[in-house]
C-alpha cells in the first residue's frame, strides 16, 4: 500500500541569528483519503482486512496506534475498520488524543473514523440529522460517504464543533469519538485526564491497606485497581446514566464484560474512597 510520506524537513534562513540556516519540519499538505484509497486494488485491501481480522484486541489497538503515528494512513484505515466492526469506539484507540500536535491528514483520518463509527454503530441517528448531506454520511454508499466526509472536513478549515452541530451528535456519541467533539465535551475530557492519575493514586493507596491473602493476592489488587479506575472513567463519560450504561461503556473501554450490579458495587467503593479525600479532591 502507498502510504503518506513522513514529515520532511527543509533549511530555512533566519537573518541575524547564528546559525542563520536552520532545519525546520515541513508540514505535509492535505491529501484527501479517497485519493490514497483509489490507488490500491480492492483485492489488496481485502487481503489486508483478512490478516487484520486475526489480531486480538490489544495487538490490533497497538498496531493501529503505530500506523497512525507513522502516517501509514491506509494501514490505519484498515485497522480502524476492524475496530469499528468489533464495537470498539475511536476514543479507545488512542492513549492520549493530543489533537494540537496532529497533522491535517491525521485530523482528517480521525474525523473519517468517527463518522464511520457513527455510520456503523448508530445508523438510526440519520433520522436526527437535519441536512441531506449529513444524512448521506450515514446512509449513502461507501463512495458517497467518502465524498461527503471530505466535503465536511473542508480541507481542515471547518472546526470539529461545527460538524458535530450540523449532524446533531449526542453527548454519548461525542464521548465515543476521537475528533468530533464540542467544546463542553472536550473540556470535560480534559478535566477527566487531569484528574485521572490523582484518582488512580487514591485507589492504589486504598488497596494497599487491604491485607493480602491467598484469595486476594497482589495480582488481584492490581486487577481491582485497573477495574475501579476504568469504571471511574466510564462514570465520568456517562454522567447521570444508569449502571447498565456504565457497564456498557466499560465493555467498550476494556473489552471485559461486567454486570450492572458489579459495576454499581465497584463504583460505590470508588466513591467511598474519593469522599474520604474531601470535597475539594476532584476540583481543578
């Protein structure tokens, strides 16, 4: 597959500075994804999809992240398609979104994946979309989808929040996305990221006070820590929702099934730990 060229560099002259000639990165120009896709034979893509389908969840996500970081757009596209088919939403594919450092082509591909997720996992949402071009994103053929997605991206000139607004994305759908988020959801995600390590440490410290036994080993404590921290994150993403919704988001995030009863019980333990830290612990 032909991939996006890595970021190049060029010498730039800075008058009055020493040294005056400095090597600076050159930002890749925007290249519509459809032009890359049309350069690959359908049989080649089908074979790539067959190979990717054999990967387990962790390996698939790791390889997607590597392809995304390396600018291997077609490889990332194939892996994104498999992740979507498995019901793993785009927000799970990246450890840190860091959109400020993303290239224009990376932003375009993130948007494409978000729309592909919406199209596959929320097809009924088309009835909530007011504009015909927006509806075509969710109901049209693959060719129409790519054409309309690239029109919506508008060479990177259209802010994500405008597209979110134009296709009436719900809060739930925005949390599942990686790029298509309104300002309130972006701020909530940033706040969660800031608090995340603080919460994880509080849960870790609490579990250190629990006596280890043959039925509760150090490995069990680490598993409890990971589960409770993930459930806290899920509860922040579906505020006001039921334990069943939190359990469903936990399944998306971790790939592990948990009952709503278990989710509620574990979250109560999390909330008890955080309450003991004081009212201002989760401020900031």
